C-alpha cells in the first residue's frame, strides 16, 4: 500500500490560508535548546515529520520533551544530556539533524554526528561546518561515516565562509556560544531563520549581534549560563510562497495570513512584475489575486535576500503556464530540477541545460501520475496538479509531508479538490472510485 495525493485540477482558489511555523527555523531552535540547562518552550511548531525526527533525536541525546501537536508547542528539558552521538538513522532521514553537531560540541565538549552524505538535490558537503569548528579549536576527524569532534575549550575565532551557507552559519553560531572571547562569522548567511536562531539564543542569555547581516559576532558567555525561555517560531516563508504560487498557477484571490511579508520581498516583487496583484491588508496578511495570464520572466536563485532556491520549483509550475519563455538558473544546488521530467509529463514545455531551465509557457497542463523526488519538487507537482485539466496522482508524498503541514486541509479550505488516498500497488486501476483505493 502506498499513499498518494490525488488532485482534480482547475478549481480557482478563494478564501484564507494560515501559514504555519517555519520548518527550517524550528529544527534549529530545537537543536539550540540543547545548550540550555533548563526548560525551553517553543510555540508555533508545525506538525511535520521532520519535527518528529528532530524531537526523537534530542530525546535520544537525553533531553526530555513534551510535543503537543494541538497547541503546536514543544517543551524541552535539556538539563541532562547524556549521549553525544547523533546516529545515522536520524541524520540520513533529515539533514537538519546535522545541526546538533555545534550544539553538542559546545555543551558536552565532544560530539559524534553521522555525515549526512549527498541527497536528491545535490552533493551538499559539510566542509565549511568542519573548518569552522576546527578554527574554534576543535579536533575534528571523520571516521566510519561520522564526524567526531572534541574540544576541552573552544576559543573565539574569525571565520570567513566561502559561501554564505545556512547550515554552517548555524552550526558555528551554536558551537561558539560558550567559546572564550569573540567569534566573527564573515560572509554569514542572512536568512530570517538565522535571525530567529540568534533571537532565541539571545533571549536565553547568549550574546550574538549582526544576525541578518553578512557578519555575525558572538561574544562567548559562561557555560551553563543560558536560562529557559518561551519562544515563538517565525512563519514559514516557503510554505507561504508555495500557496501564493498555487494561486498564481490556478487563479482566484486569497488572503495569506500569519506571515512576515518582508521575508518574501524578492519573491513578491518578481510576482508583481509578471502580473500578480499583491496588497498588504495588515502587517501579517497579504491579499493575492491572479485574474489574467502571467508574463514570462527570468530568475536566478541566490542566497537571501535573493530569490530563494526553495521557491524555485514552485515558481517553475507557475512559469510553465506564463505567456512567453522564462529562464530559471539554479545557482545553489547541482540537482534541483528533479521536478522537470514530471512537469513535462503534465504537458509543460521545459528544456534543461545544466543549471538552466528554459520554460516555454503552455496554455494548459494536463493531469498525470507523477512522483515527488524531494520536498519542493513535490510542492511544484501539487501546484501544477491544482492548475491542470483532469486528475493527477502524486506518489512519494513522504517528501511533501516533511515540510507542508495539513496540506490537503488547507487547500480544501481554499476550494481545491484534493485528497490523500492509500493505494494497493498491485492493482492496475488506481482511480478513486475503485474499492481498493481508500480515501484517508
Ligand atoms: C538550508 O540547507 C535549508 N535546509 C535548505 O532548505 C535550503 O535550500 C538551503 O539552506 C539554502 O537556503 C534547512 O534549513 C534544513 P547551505 P543547508 O549550507 O543549510 C554548499 C528545504 O527544502 N555548501 O546554505 O544545507 C552546498 O552544497 C531545504 O527546506 C558547501 O559546499 O544549505 C550548497 O550548494 C532543502 N559546503 C550551498 O553551499 C558546506 O559545508 C548552500 O547550502 C555547506 C554548504
């Protein structure tokens, strides 16, 4: 049996959608709670499989957690961390678990964390993380697929990143919280999720300045001095962008609530440029309307504040239906066009030339059976299916569940015809209506 999302496309979207807490922020906040020898309560936690994996991982390290999915709250008691090994079982499932490396090293003086390895979207090396920890005075080796780091005392250092890596910036921040003296991260990632991590740590008693700029300065504070806090995760800008892309592909008018529009500036400007109407209703709500065919455009993915690589696949579905030829250049990951062959199966006209995708807009897409290869590629297929004529069935949806809370529920409220079904793979006819297809 396998689960699928089945969508009958072509229904305009109308109504309101509330955006959940940011996956890529909360996972790092959970890792950061390992530095606090006290109880932290994190609010606005989305109900996602990646969050469950991170909670299981820190439980395994000795933390005690209470994860309430109804109130969207996690209580983390990290007073007794008694294991410094993050097993491959966790890290292979979810790369963000590699973020416990800096936190464990800082808290325990040692850490053994499985190397994440490559993944569907690219090689995704961790050399900047390792170099950064070494510059802080840690002894770091790779043995049997694990990064093993020791440091009796971490010492503040100037660390310049070759690329503004999100994960390396976070790991180095976490490692340097109790280091002696000052750490400066130059060419740091500037993403809103980095600011959220710094805000969380500062509220708990850390001394970090410059988060959100290219230079982050961490003044080491006394080990054990961080105290428990209550903190609310920022909204998920990528989830928000995905709903806005769905509206742009399908048409209609929606209110996107509980967001911070300034986190989406580059993306929103691009959409306005191609003909989408966007209006701020209040500081946390946008009205988005699409009532005509959009114009083609070119874009290049860049580190924040540029066009976000995580929004590239969702936007590709929109541009597949735009008037004219668009070119998307993916500059961050080597293999982030996995949605292209699937979109082609739905009638999109896309040529891929290395890091460029050349998209010739078509009048309509058609429903098809397609497969999600990773989280954002999966989102692009949902968007294309919502716009397509006929029925689509998307498989490998565990990728989508990593990053989109209550996806079917939210789209149903907007008027879409979308269902999660369980299908017996042994049957050739897997259309809804078949008694062996169960609607979940
Ligand atoms: C984070 O991944 C996000 N994941 C990704 O979102 C996002 O696409 C990416 O940042 C870029 O914004 C989480 O936050 C959990 P990077 P991360 O280190 O930290 C190279 C999603 O869909 N690099 O900024 O792994 C790397 O190969 C996910 O939610 C090195 O060469 O990304 C890549 O080309 C997918 N050496 C570039 O830097 C290193 O040591 C950016 O990667 C580290 C990175």
